[in-house]
C-alpha cells in the first residue's frame, strides 16, 4: 500500500493544475522523467486507453483504481463496519477532523512497545492525511 501511496504522490506532482487529472503532455513527461522506455505512440495509446469518451485528460484516481484489487468479503465488511462507526451522523460521509480526533494512538504497537510516544504517533497519523492523501484538516 505504501508503494501505491508513493506512486499516487508522484503522479500528483505532474498534475500542474491540481485538477486530479493528467494531460497527455504531463503523462509523457512522467514517463520521460522516470526513464521508462516506450515510444511515443505506445505512451499515447496507454494514455488513451485510460481516458473515457476520448477525454483530453486522464483521471489519476481512475487510473490508479486499475491497479488495486477488489477487497475480499471479510475486509469489505470490516471497512463498512468501521465507516458506519465513523459516520456518526449517518450522512454517508466521514468528517476527517472527527476521524483524527477519535484516533487512539495509545493502542498503537509502537507506543505499546515503548518505541514511540503517543503524541508522535498522533502527529504522524494527522500528517499522513496532508502528505499522502491530499486531505487537510484544522489542527486541534
């Protein structure tokens, strides 16, 4: 999962407009910078194969979804249960600040093993949303 998060972060660096989409030029630049040896027509065909209705841009999230396997039934049900708990007002969405506020770092393995302090884990948890997921929150 960390590899996918890193890959997502890298793709977002090429999204010069911050729209969540890559143009063909941005997509080609990513291949060039990463020294992926493909001829232009193959890069263009790859780009177009992920674009819907001959769009001029590739949606980064939709592109990445092709690499992620569907969750098994156990994991899917667990995620639903956790989401239902975090959706405290039954609106079908989760407030990122509520998630951060309810996170209990004292039960984290590194805190339990005295490798890190609770505050350090809480900081890392909050920071991961800003760095890895493009989500920002109001620090409390």
